[in-house]
C-alpha cells in the first residue's frame, strides 16, 4: 500500500495548480488497478427513525418536522427482490439508528435477501459485537459506517452524546468479524481543517478499509447547522482522488451528495478515481422522507428509471457496468481460492 506523508496529502488538497494532474493520476490508478467496470449497489433506505442527534443530519432524532417511516420486513424483502430482478448484485440496507429492527428481525431479512443471489451490505450504525456477529452469520457480506472525522473534539461537538472511541471500536469489531469494511468521512464541516482531512485519510488507510466514501457537508435547513457554509464539490473530489492514490484497490463510490452540488457530480467523481455508484431503489413515497441533506436527487424516479439513467451516464464516459458482486479484490480472490479448494 502506498505511503505518503501528511504534508504531501495537504499539498494535494490545497494546490489549485495540481488539481487536473491529481484527478488524472487518480483516474489512471483506478483504471490500472480495477479496470473500467462501475459496480452498482441497490440502496434501500428502510427507516428514517434515528436515536442519535447529529447536528448536521436532517433525520436527527431532534428534528420534529420529519415525517417518520420504517418499512416492514415484508416490504424490505420485496424491495430487495425487485432490485435483484433489475440486475443489482449488491443490496445496501441503510437506515437511521432504529433499534426497532432487532438482530432477530434483521437476520430474518438478511437470510431471505441472500436467496436472491446478491451480496448484502448493512449501513445501520453502532450495534453490539453480538449483533454484528449475528448479522454476519446470517449472511451479511459488508458493513458501512462512516467515522465522519478523526478530529475527536469536532466529532463530539457535532455528534452529542456519542463517543468517537466507541465508533472506532465498532469499526474494528466489524473488520475482525470478516466483513468487507466500509467507512468514510464528511468534508467541509464547520471547524474542520485541511490538516484534519489529511488525518482522516491516513486513518482510513490504517484500518484498512475495503470501501470508503467522501461526502461534502450540505447544511440542512432543519438542523442547528442550517446557516453554516457548506462543503465544496472541489474539496470532495480532491479528497476522493487522494484517497484513490493512498488506497489503489478499494471501492470508492461516486456519492449522491456530489450530484446534489453539481448536475454532473457523480460522473466527475467517476473520472477522479471512483468506481461504484449506489442508485436508490427505495419506493418514491419513502425516498423524499430520507432527507439527510437538502436538494437530494432522483426523488421522483422509480428504481427502473434510476437504473436506466445511471447506466446511460456510465456508458457516456466509456465505462461499463460490472456484472459481478463487486467486492474488494482481496475478498474476491479469497473466495475464489476457497471455492477451488
């Protein structure tokens, strides 16, 4: 794994004159290491109920203006079935930290969805070791949980009543249980420095992660940070490109938030090192209610429309849609070796 000094990373993040060269280098590393396939993940946002009160999040527990919802087990499984029929080989189950979904409930859902010949990714926040273990044994393949920032003071200001150390420990549990580990950070947060972003990237490299996302901070009008200045697409893309140089073989999504800042945001990301897109397959009646940030795209498009649209965009830049499960290289090779034995 390449090793870069923190000072080099800061330089890349700040130097306007080197931006084009940075993006080209990241794209070349992506192509050489992973090829031209873009892996699609079908994203199901199955509950916007959350026990936490993060200052930047539109579905924070303290936002009384949100219309809350949660899918039933049957709705969740049916949505996954529909996505699998559209050709998605990975289903991402994402929610607020809603403890209504116990380990028993989620394990039942995971076991049913695995029958559709798909990889299952969970993004449901902090749980106990026993729960993570149960999900893994039920068939969950991957787990996504952003660290958000490695600046502990900033983290505790923005995520009241939460513990950075506990979140870090959760990531270690997930990794040690054999999941493909996904994490990520937010850039442009109030009070965040470029030095802090560099530390974040080095932290993700040290875990190490199998997948990592970069999300620009977009102020939500119903949060305490409503009047703060948002993060920029430029910084988000630079951070993502540097991450590709630091970790050449990981999966990096072109995040939806980038397209909320620019109509071509996800395509730009795909040309700066990204190799994954997560189209939303949640029913449209719920999709608009899962508003982590404002101006979310594709709110009224069906899953079919989203799948068709993003497929055409991917082809427009000379890339192809992956046909496999799209796991991290080391996991794919380990599984191949295991099957051969």
